[in-house]
């Protein structure tokens, strides 16, 4: 899966969970500050990503932006593929 495909799916899930405008969801967007995501939104986004990509996200530490989240998902997918 390419970075672009991962980003598109992450963006779709964030838009669904937060109700934010799709145009605001960029790699540089801060999930809490720019997208107004509260703790419940973030929890739901993480659950959706775990289900969608069949990965486990143990912590959100260090994940501030959409780009951080995309990079984390890519890292998990690469580790899963071996």
C-alpha cells in the first residue's frame, strides 16, 4: 500500500469521526488543534485504523499530526509484511 493510499484512508476515517472538512485534513494538520479532535474522536479514529489495517496502535504518544499518524500506520504495515 502506498503512502498516498494510506493517507487517503486515514483522511477518510478522520473526516468520518470528526466531521471536519476534508480540505483541512493535510499531512501537516495537528489532529487536536487544527482538526478539533477530542479524546473520544482520537480513540475512535485509532479503533477504525486498527480495524481497517489490521494493526495494533498501543499508544498515541508522539502522534501529533495527520502525517505522524500516516507514518505510524506505514511503519506498522511494513513490520507486518516482514
